[in-house]
C-alpha cells in the first residue's frame, strides 16, 4: 500500500534529505517563541490590555521578526522561498481565487459560529477588546497596515513554514494542516471557545487551500479580506449605527 498518490507527491515536494533532530530542534525553538505569546490571548480580557496603537505596532514588529526568522531558517537549510508557497506564479489567478472564496469562507465561518453557539459553547465573556478596535482615522490607517502585515506573516508562518516543517518531520499533509490550524487558533483565546474553534476550522480550511494551490497568494488575499470585515468594516458599521440611532 503506497497510500494516496497525491499525498505521496506532496511529501516528495516538501521533504529533503536532512537531519530530523535538527529539524525538530528548529521547530521547537520556533514554537517556543510564538506559542507563549499566543496563549496570552486567553488572559487579556481579565487582565486588561494596551491601546490599539500599542497593540498594533507590537503585533507588526513581532510578525515581521517571525517572518525574518522563517527566512533565516530557509536560508540555513538552503531552501528557496517558493518551498513555502512564496511565489508569484499565476498570481492573477491566485488573487482571483482569494476574492472568489471570500464569500464561501465568510458564510461558512458564520455557520460554524452559529452551530457552536447552539451546541452551548462559550463565546467571549466581554465585548471585543478595545485594543483590537481602531477608534479614529490614524488608527484605521494603522489598522490597514496591521491587516496587511498579519495576512502575509501569518500565512507564511502557519501555512507555508509550519506545514512544510511538520511534513518533513513525518506528518501527513492533512495532519500538518491540522496541527498548524490548532496553533493558529491559540491567538484567539479572548474570543472564548467559540472563537478558538471557529478560527481553528478557518485555519484548517486555509491549510487545505494551501495544499491545493501550493501558493500563499490566494490565502493572503482571503485572510486580509476576512480580517478587514472584523477589524475595520464591522466597527465602522457599528459607529454609523450608533451615530444614526
């Protein structure tokens, strides 16, 4: 039994002859850097938080630093950026796919949230934290920069880099996508169990899209659009409703 031919092909694409212990050490160091900071999301509602501006710049600098670390690891292992899907191959098609999948993803996420609520899972115990909500024009402009950096960085980290490394360490492509989705969800503890599970499902969907397209472009576009609705469009609509009420 050779298993699924497509999965075998993905394994051949991702794997290269390397010391598994070195790869495990690399991934462990990387996770040690990102997981503790993401786990803090489960505590921010109770402990309070900084302003949106401080949080945005801290997130931007953190994500740029992590992308730099990914670039270093790729360089150290003599791997090109296209190994993690950082390529402009068929870029127009990939951008179109990102836009085309926005509505299905958005609706699907809403259905998952509704199902979890109906099943009795807990939502956030507090309104959306102020540190995630822009309040004036400069903050909305900063939010646009934040969303762009987050969309690029998180897709490089959670889909491109971690899926590559998990497969190299022996996971199946689908298993690697599942692991990366679970890690991806840890940064949303402030949204309660509903938010964490929903983000994990969305992360798994993005992972499957990545395995299909072998490119980060469509994922970055889709990620940006989904965050744009939650971080910028929704607060603007709430402000308009309050102003007209």
